[in-house]
DNA sequence: ACCTGAACACCGTTCAAGT
DNA sequence: ACCTGAACACCGTTCAAGT
C-alpha cells in the first residue's frame, strides 16, 4: 500500500509540470514575501514584478500571498515603507557648524542611493507623493532632525521648509529623469533625431559642442544645489541681520 | 426572403447586447481615435483609458484601433506628441529686454497648463523623459527660441541650458507632486497621522502653525523660481563683467 | 490558522476572416 | 483597404475548499 499515492492527481503519467508539493503551515511569512519581492524586482524590475511571478519565486501558490497582503497595492506599500526606511538611514544628518556643506553632502547621498538602487527609485519616486508626508517614523525623524538643525542655525521655519523641499525635489526629479533615461537606453531607444535641423541652429551648434540636449548632464545636479544653497546663504544673512537690527533698536 | 437574416447569429431571441452594426469603411481615422482617446481620458483619467473602453467610446470593434495604431504604446506616443505640441504653443516666448521677468512668466504658464489639464500632466510628466529630447518639431523650436534669446542676452550657452533645464524640472517636479496629491485626495487618502508626535516636536509645532508638512504649499513654486532666477542674474553679471575686463585688457 | 487550485473579470494583442 | 469577432496569454483577485 504505497503512501505516496495520497497526492491529488499526479498519476503514473510523466508529470510535465513538476507539481510543487504543498508547503507546510508557517513556512512563509510577510517578511519572506517582502524579501523575495525585493530580490525578484532587483533581478528584473519593479514593473515586471507580478503576483504569479512572485509566487513562483517563493514556490508558493499565488493565492497564498493574499493571506499576508490583501492586495498587490498593500504589498507595494510595504515594500515602499521598507525601502524608504533603509534609504533614510543611509542619509547623513546635517551639522549646525557647516550646514551648507553638510546639506550638500546630504543631497548628494540621496542622489547616490537613488542611482545605485533602481528598485528604490521606482518605489519611492514613482509611488510616494512627498518627502515628508510619510507615515514612516524613521523618515519623519530624519526630516525633523534636518529641520531642527536648520532652525538652530538661524533659519526661519518656513525658510527651512522651503530650502529642504526644493533640494529634495530637485534630487528626486533628476533621479526620476535619469532612471527613465536608463530604462529607455535598456529598451534600446535612442535619442530621436531632430526633424528639421535648419530651423534649430542654436541647438545644432550646442550639440556639436558635445552637449546632450534634453538629457541630464553630470553637473546639472550640482548646478541646482548651487542655486538653492546660495539662495539659502543669502536668506540666512538677511534673517540674522534683521535680528541684529531689531535687538539694537530695542536697546535705544 | 428576408435580407436582414444575413447577419451572423443575432436570431429572434431578445438580443441583450444591442449588437452595434458594422462600421463602413473609412468611417474612422487616426485623428478620430486620438480625439476620442483625449475626451475619454478627460472624462475619467489616462490610467483608465483601455483599448476596450476606447473602442466602446468610438463604437468600433476593439481590433479596429490596431489598424491605425500598432499597439497601445504607439497610441499613447501619438497622444503625447499632440499634447506636447499644443502645450508648447501655449507657452510664451522670452523677451531679451526683460528676460528674467518673462522667464518667470514662461515657467508660471507651464505650471498653469499642467495644473489645468491632468491628462496633459500624465502624458508629458509621467511618460516623457526630458523636456528637450522630443522628436516634436514645435517643442524643439520653442526650446531653441528660449535658448537663443538667453544667449543673445549674454548668457554662455552652457549656463542657458542649465538655467532652463533647472527651471523646467522644478516646474515639472512640482506639477507631478501636486498631480499625485490630487489623485490621492480623489481616492480619499488623507495625510497619514504621524506615528509618534513626541519625537517630532519641530514638525508638530510647524503643523500647528498651519504648515502642511510634506505637501506642496502655494508659494513653493515661486520660491524655486527665485532661487534659479537670482542665481541666473548673478551669473549674467559675472559673465558680462568678465567680457568687459577681457575687452579692456585687449585695449592696453 | 494557513495554504491551495479553480474560476472570474479584465486587459493587450494576434489572426484569420469578412466586406 | 478597412473593419471584425474569436481566441490567446497574462494579470489581479475571490472563493470555496483542503490540511
């Protein structure tokens, strides 16, 4: 009496589909699923992460995932949350002593982390609306720390908010653009030819000089940083000057 | 001999599906399809524009669309092209006399057009990589005109590129964020509560003062414009000063 | 409590026709 | 030359079971 015969319908005939055995209870959990989702997305891309492919990667029935995440959206939310947290931790704090230099370094690190990890990029940039409106405690605490330092340096709260928001958006916007470019390049799409070069003398000339029209150049990121940081420095000077004037007027 | 009986299988029984009659040849064309696609997307959203829904809107068989656009991607490309062209035309040129003021107005119009038209926003921001790398002649000519004017004003070509690129990205990045916020709001998602307010004293205080942490405020856009335009003004001064110095040195 | 396959609605696309 | 339905592969999700 062969006990192997218990299984449902895999009879004597050559089973072309190897018929994965049923997993025992507790053999998967939410964290395993997230791990698998990240590793699979890293292998291919976030776009090609589907519930069936994830299930196959995990060697689980597709529907099993639904016991841990009620929909794909919830799964992606959980992935975003994890990605956002690890990303935040990797970004340095601001020092009050040299706020401008360290704010620059802060932004550069943000940029580097995005560029290094396409999945992070897709999750954070394509899915989250804003930098600060996260329900993630770690992200908020980092944000809080930066703002507090800037205010401590002497910025008015509103200015600190504007500065940080602009910087973050510049970084994210650029990362998004570069991510798209990479994707296009992978897909084999090349720069479209200009239809009528005769009408575009300036652009044609610039391209001959080696400029990649419409594409992100290496120093574009730093250019934006310059704009924001220099403006911030000027704002700080004004604010401090105003404070001094106010104090002196009170003396009299 | 009833000639009506020719049709395939719509017999005597109450046809619950009204069985749209076959369209005659030449009754649709690429432009009609694009019109319908835009009107349908405007009614709902670009995301919910599917080939079946578009066909129904046009009262055509789904596969008929494929005679004019070989895939949905090609259809979206055509839509993007049209949207981009109309959008470009709506944006004012730069005047050399008051380049800073008109560059500001230029960016403000870009922003307004995006905000007014969610479909344009989704097509242009979510689908195109960069501002200048378009194969669209009109878009390129506008870009050319702005650059030419800035160079005429006295900017070095590279500076003109950086300025315009930064400005465009700021505008697009903000438009994207605001678009997402609107979508979230429509979907009934509210600002997530901060998990542990005790650890976020600065943020809590700012929120009490009416700041919407992490969300775009009305003047954020103008703040970025200030940064970029002021930086540009300074750059121009330096460039012109350098040119004067060079000329005077040559005199001696 | 956890895992599963069958089944459903829906989408993009192909193909072999009809007119 | 243009329009069409049947059919396919694939996806996200539900449900009624299995263990």
